[in-house]
């Protein structure tokens, strides 16, 4: 069985937390509020964030070195998602989850 470092375990947890938070925020909060919360560009960005977080966690869990590439992209998308959620407002938990994930993924990508 492969050994997962504490830093990688922390990154996997941050990715899965962001995945969960963004998915539930988009499909719950944003769809209920409508308006700017469901503008196509914003909603697509949230869905991209959901998917790259899930993929990055998966790549780390299966132990492929390709996780460095997905983590780099994950950090970039999470930063964009955090900024857009902050711009729209009323999504603080999503903003924080995205920022934590981005920081952790930036370390994994290094």
C-alpha cells in the first residue's frame, strides 16, 4: 500500500471539502437565489471548480505523479472561483473552501 504524506493527505481533504462545498453551494444556494448566482460564466466556473477538485483528489489518492499538473490547474481554478464567488457575494463558505484548496494545491504542485 502506498504511503500518503501528511501534506498530501491535507491537500486531498482540502480538495474534497472544496468539491463538496462548491457543489452544494452551486446546486443549492445559487439555484435557489437565481440572478447573478446562475449567470452562465459563474455557474460554469463553479462546476469546473467542483470537477477539478474531485479529479485532483482522485489523482493523489491513486498515486499518480500527474497530480502535480491537476493540482496546479486546481489552484488556478479555485482562485478564480473564490474571486467570482466573492464578487457576487453571500458565498463566504465557498470562498474560504476555494482559498484553502488553492493554497494546498499550490504546495502539492511545487
